[in-house]
C-alpha cells in the first residue's frame, strides 16, 4: 500500500510539474511571436491547466478504464465550481464579468446537458466524441472572436498574468520548445503512474475506479486550476479566477471527454447510477452558477460558503454510497431537502437585480 501511495503522489507531482513546464514554455513562446495575452489565457493556459485531466483520461481510456476517465472529468467539473469558486470567493469576493453571465456560464450549462443526453444510451461512442471535439473547435473560435471585444481592464489583467517579457531569439525559442517537450513527457510519465496506482488503490479499498476518479484523482488533477484561481482572486483579477473555472469545465467536457471517447476501444460505458446521480449533479452544478452569477454580478463569501458546503455534502454522499453506509437513506433525504430549498432561495434573490436592470 505504501508503494502504491508513493506512486500516486509522485505521479501527481510529476503531472503538475509537467503542466507547469508546458504552460510556461508555450506561453512564453506565444508571447515572443506576438500572440495577445488574452488569447494566451483563453487557449494555451486553458489547455495547459487541463493537461493533467487530458493525460490521465487518455491513459485510462486507452487502457479500457472508462470509469476512471468518466470519474476524473465529472469529479473535476464538480470540484472546479463548488470547491474552487467556493474557496476563491471566501478568500476574496468575486466580481463576475458580463460575458461570463450572459455567454460562458449558459454555454457551460448547455454542454453539460448535451453530455447528459449523449450518455443516455449508456455509452459515449466515437460518434459522441466527434461531436464534442467539433463543438470544442467551434467554442475556441467563438472565444477568440469574443476576446477582441473585451474591455481594456480585462485586457490589462490578462497582460499582467500571461504576458511574460520574452524576446524572440533562437536561444529562447529552443529553451521554450524544450520546456514544452519535457512538460509533455512528464505528463505522459506522470499519468501512467497515477492511473496505475489509482486502480490499485481502488482494489485495496474495495471501491470502484469511478469513486477514485470522482474524488482523489479529480481533486489532484484540478490542483493547477486551484492555484491559478486563488492567486488571481488575491490579486483582484476576478475575471481570470471565474473564467478559468468555467473555461476548464467547458474544455473538460468537449476536449478531455471528447478525446477520451475517440481513443477508447469500445467507447466509454456510462453506468445507470452515474446517469442518475453524478452526471445529474454536474448539470446541477452548472445550473446553480446562473442565479449566483446574476445576484449583484458577484460571488459573495456567503455564496462561496454555500458552494463549498455543496461540495462537502457531495463527497460525503459519494463515500457513503461506496461503503454502503447504513446512514445513506438519511443522507439522501437531507440532500433532497437542502438542495431544492437553497436553489430556490438563490433564484428568488437573483430576480431582484434582474428586475432592477429591467
């Protein structure tokens, strides 16, 4: 068990280091070639921070471990909104950009619903993966076009965060290219260790690979997003903090799950309980962002605490379900009471600023 845990932790550290080198090398290379900071943030950094999820999901999918792939993606999306935005808002209340409210958050909800619909037949096939990848390309084109209309303030935030001073010389180009190659190599190596050790941990604990993917793997691969969002919030760069979480969720479904469905030998099997609960939770998490974002165009510390409480409740439920706890029916009743009441309260509060705008 000790060796397995070491391999898991080492694989995770190698993954994060690989993602950091990949983002650093690609961002500097793009900046040296005159790519705008906002485009770097929306594309290179978004893909780079999601690279641990990509590496792990592709490794698991090619091994035929669809549950680990699905658990990683669903768990990461739930974690990104409930935990990352919750913690970030508690650190510093987040102001929400108008584009996130009117476009990106609804897009995230729409893609979440589409994923649920595609999974209704119990399998995410190559055809489903193709649909998701094509939508990813369309979304990236849309995001790049929208970036041209961003305010100077947002442009400045991205320039400070993603525009390292980089002179385009042969030496710098080679160094950054080496960073990219080493980063990719570490991602492949780290993902191999992480996937193998995750399967072993699941066997030792007597739980499914899905549960491991929904919990420790999804949290581990989301650590780059945690760091970026919290640091951005402390700096007052709230557009980056929220945009990173929402953008990651969109990319996880379209890019990570799409690629995994394409490379998986027989598609990704989706169990009935995943459809009924975990996928539904992911859709609810996307849905809950809308009223929260509309309330005064910000996420307050209280709302951040609510998001965090949702995540804690979800993890407790997943663990209780995995261990067949006798308290599971009581927990289900609690969730059925808590979630509708709190969501209804958010919707009512959201209507106030909407009426004021009208």
